[in-house]
């Protein structure tokens, strides 16, 4: 196999066969039937997913009393899972939009996969508010649609902001991902091996032929989408944090919550991308496209966002002490020494201490170490949401109404089901669509562009727009 | 370079009933630099309706083609501004006009609270407008019928080859001359693009009678089914555990008690608040002597008495208590309350009549509370005094 550098910096002579090789490598998972490993993996994840769906159906049938939620901890596993999955999604938009605006070419190899992950994570996350309603068949009441009570939603409520933020985030992520896919779908259409492939890829690629006119507007559209997605991704987790920050519960009512949530979201999202990519590049033999160098960059982002999250923890502690507010100080002590101190310990170890190994280049470039770190980070980030939600709620202002929270088997089953759903979607995606953007990788190979600038014959008549062949 | 003359012979159009016409010419090049050189040559030849084809965006082609950057940004900006205005207006109208909701006394129209939804809608509208504008308006997609898609070079053009397409509508276009011209620019291969005059797909599949009948059938079936479900099915909640509670309603049988009655009476001797038993049953004269009106005449008492009189007494006794009520055409006439007898009765005597009824007048004990009965009497006294004022009132 040829060594294909996927980003500028390697001075390699341009070779037409390289481009074909890239297409072949990326398209390979879609052209060959899946192996036993894939079938085993999807059998496992889809079983988990079905278990989760069955338990969600049971919840809708019996009511949410089958969960551990009870006074005073009314928000527990479902909201922890919701915030966790929304956070996972944020890495995708960061890689695809923010790194695009910063012109970081190394993102090209991982952007497509990260965007797909965003969409699947938001889909998974969206299920939790739905089942938390208890009567999900009335879910349309959260939208301002005329209903039988002639009542509108309360636009001053962060929960309504959430509805708009999440649905916008999902729609825009899907559009962004799909726009990026169109030229690749056109390439897949030409490489289709079966009639079904040809029909599906043809329909989805809208008859894309790669005219310069297409590319000109396409690139501008991509730039605009990146431009609007950047503030969007920041706004989404900010609004999710408003669900907590606008209340008066000690531990929720802080102004640091929005930036802290956004940093945490990017942190966990990068870790999840990392976990999956390490497996994927090995299975599909695309180590030459997603190189150790890419993974090292991602480890640096994990280290940076991990430090931000650690800083937020410390500021929260400092503010609690400095405020001299009795409930705030008690909340801090209760987190550190109360019944859920173990959750805080897990969170702090996984999120703040473990990522520090990435100060060392050896750790940043070692697959086993970064794999373990990426998993631990996500464990830690799940516990962070648990700490924020459960330890803040279980002991608030009124000691008479304190209580403890214990999840039930249904809670655990639905959590497992959410992982099943996410990974089932990932497994289907890697077999159905190009995991790496062929277009972007090819466009940034050394020599794939014109090597010298030419003088434009400006005195000649204009080239007309919109040829029709 | 030798195989540039790659003009495939036109298929025998008449044989299969379709007509094909040449819509353009395609030249294929092996590198971006060859393409750029050819592009300059094609422009200098005087052709104006042509474009390039490439598997990925080639930077610098816009410059060679004399194209300015895409104006898609205006579409996004207009959509975003429109969404901002719509979102703010909609939130103001729903929250402050159509159904004002008082949430903890916060203002009905609150600019900062409406920012998040406005921002999200701005992003949503701008993104959708950008994508739809890019695909459908600026790029004219979908183009499933494009002749390029039928070219045998299309696979290479989405992988590692670069092309120039000349539209046959160009004034300078001539199948042979243009092919020769393109061949002379260093093309690996030149192909004439052909396209069916009328799409057989539309003519034979979409516009066929069975397909159109199927569409009409689906429309009729789905609207009828929807109507039937709403008409006869009503709203069916999936689960209604909350409505079905293990409790006994009034008049239901209960297995718990030996007498089988679901409705239980109170413990003997208990008295509900405000329901002291009436001690003068059957003896209105004694009530008249012993009962004393607990209320003093005041504006509040008069207002209440007047309101209750209007509800319960006026239909028969009339607005002026003169026995000319609105119901007197249907019911036996009620007496005037300005008679000497009624004026000379004590408040307690009248209270007895209101409580127990008299002659054809029913008892009002279950409809008018005791307090209200006393206040009605105060109002009645005022009316009596207005009709039969004593001398001193007129001085």
C-alpha cells in the first residue's frame, strides 16, 4: 500500500494513482461485505439498543416511577445521560466548523466521522427528555404549535430554549454533514457495485457533477455553515447549562456553568471521537489516513479542555468559599465528603488527573495509553454530570427534605441502551457512507492543486454562468 | 494524446423511438495544470458557455474563468435577519398579546429572555436558506438528467481527472470543430455529450395513467382514513393509568363495608362547618320572636343582599319586591312584599320563611347560606322603606 500523506507538510510528488488509492481505501468498507467482527459488534450493540427501547416502552407504559427519581432528586439518570450525550456531540461541530475556520488541515481526516458522531449523539440525547416527559405522545406540547389548550409555551423558560437549541443543533449538524457528503456521494455513485448502491447514492447526490459552478457555491455554503455553526455549538451547551444555572439550587446557580459546560462538552466529545477512531483506523486499515499525528493533535485538545474543566472545578470551590454563603459552602463540603464523595473522586481523577499524562509526547503518541485515557475521560465526564445533578439536588436548603438517590435496573438498562443505539448507528454509518471525506483529503494532498498561477485573459468576453448539458 | 478523437457514433435513434441530440463536448485532462492551460486556450478561442469539472475544488479556477465569489452570503444574511424579526415578533405575540402569561411577575415582553430562541432560529433559518440556496438556486440541482452523468468519464472525473465541458448552446459550438479544438489543448480524451430529447422516465413512468391513479388513490384513502379516525376514534390516549385510580366514587358499591354502600355518612353528632341545625323548624312565630339579624346595615351587606336577592328572589317577587317578577306569567303570582304584614314582620320571621318556605314558596335553606339570607333581609328592608317611607324620612 502506498503511503498517502493526508495533510500538507510532506513533500511528495503528485501522483494520480494516489488519488485513486485514497478513494479505494475510503470506499473499501462500502464495497466489500462486512466480516464476522462487524456482525458480532452490531449484534451486541443492537441488542443493547433493543433492550433500551424495550425499557423506554416499559417506562412509557408504567410511568416514570419505575426509575429511581424521587423527591428530592427529581432529575437524575435521564438528565445526566441527556447532558452527557449532547456534550459528546460537541466535538464533531468543533472539528468540522471551528477548526475549519482556523484552517487546520489535519481536521480533514477526522471531520466526517466526528460530524456523524455529533448527529448520532444528539439523536441519542434527544430520547431522554422525550421519555422524561412520562407521556411522550404529548411531546409536541414543547413546541409553540396551536394545541387544544390554546396555550403557548413559556418563552422565558430555559427548558423551552433547550427545545429550540437541540432541534436547531440537530438540523444544522445534519445539513452541514450532508452538504459535506454530497461530492463524496457523487463519487460513490460512480463507484457503486450494486444497483441498490447506485440508485441510493444517485438520489442522495442530486446529480452532482463537480462543475466549477457547483464548487464555487458549495465552498461558500460550507464556509457559511461553519460560520453559523461555531456560535451555535457554543450556544447549545450554554443553553443546556441554563437549565441548571437559572435555578436557585446551590451547585447549579453559578455563572461559570455555561463556559464550564462547553469546555466539558468538547473534552468528552474529543475523547469519544478518539475511542472510536482508534478502533476504526485499525479495523479498516486507514492508519495512513488517520495518522498518529492526528491523534496527537486531538490529545492536545483533550489536555487543554481537561485543564479548563479542572480550572472550573477549582473556581467553583473558590467561589463557594469566597461567597461566604452557608448553603454554597455546605454544597461544597457535601460534594467532597458527603454520601456521593466517591462520585466526585471518580470525576476529579478521570477528568483532571488522568489527562495530565498527555504533557508527555510518549503518552500522546502511544495508542494504548491514549485509548485508556479517552475511555476514562468519558467515565469522568459522565460522573461530572452525575455530581452536578444528583449531589446538588439531594441536599439543598431544607434539611428536612434531604434524601438519597439510587438508580434502578431500568435506569441502568436505558443507559446501556443509549450506548447501544449510538454504536449501532456508528457501525451502520461506517459501512454505508465514506468515513473520511474523499474530497477534502484529495484537495489538500501536496500537488493536487495547480502548481503555478496563470494570468487570466481578462480582455476576453465573460464566461457565461449556468451551462446546461 | 492520440485517442482524443473519441466521438462515439450516435445510436440508431429511430430504432428505439427516442431521439438523442448533442448537448455539449467534454475534454478530459490528467492534471490540474493541464486543465488550467487548456482553460486559458479555450477562453482565447472565443467560446463563452463552458465550465470545468473536477473531483475536488481547484483553487484559482474562479480567477481563470473570471468569476467573482458566490453571492450565497446575501441569502444567508437575509434569511437570518428575517428569522430574527419573525422570532422576536412571534415570541412577543404569543407571550404578551395572545395569551399573556404572568410568570412570577416578570415582564410579558422580555428582550433578554427571548434572545436564546431568537438566536437559534436565526441560525436555523440561515443554514436552511444557505443549503437550499446553494443546491437548488445557485447550482440548479437536482440534475439527474445531466448528460455528464451518462459520460463514461464521469467515474474518473469524480476521482482523479479534470474536465472542460462546452455547452452546445454556445454560438461558436460545432461538434467537429469544438472536438478538434479541445483535442488540441492537451486533452487525454474528448467525448460528445448526448441527451435524450424527452426524458423517457417522465413520459413512461411518471406520467403513466396507472401511476397517476395510484397517487389519486393514496390521496383519497389517506384523507378518508384520517377523517374516519378523528370522527369515530376520537382522541385515544395511549395509557391512562392516572385516570383509573383504585377508589370508590359516589353511589358505587363497596365490598369493604357490610352494608355494601360506597358513600359513607359522617360519625353521628358531627356538624359540618356553617351548617348548625335550624332550631325553629315548624314554628315560624317563635323564630320571629327569638332570632335576631346578626348583621348591621352597611354598604357591603346591602351590596351582597342585593346580589343574592337578584339571583334567588327577583324572578318571582320582582325587582322592586312588588310581586311583579319575570316568572309570574308562568307561575302563580308571588305576593308583594310591601304589604303591612310583610313590613311588620320581624327579621327573624322573614328568615323563617326563607329557611322553610311558605305556601307555594319552597325552602331556600339548601341554596342560600344563612349569612346571605340575613343580608337579603337587610336589602328587603331598604326596599320596603323606599316604597313606604315614614314621615321622618321625607323631612
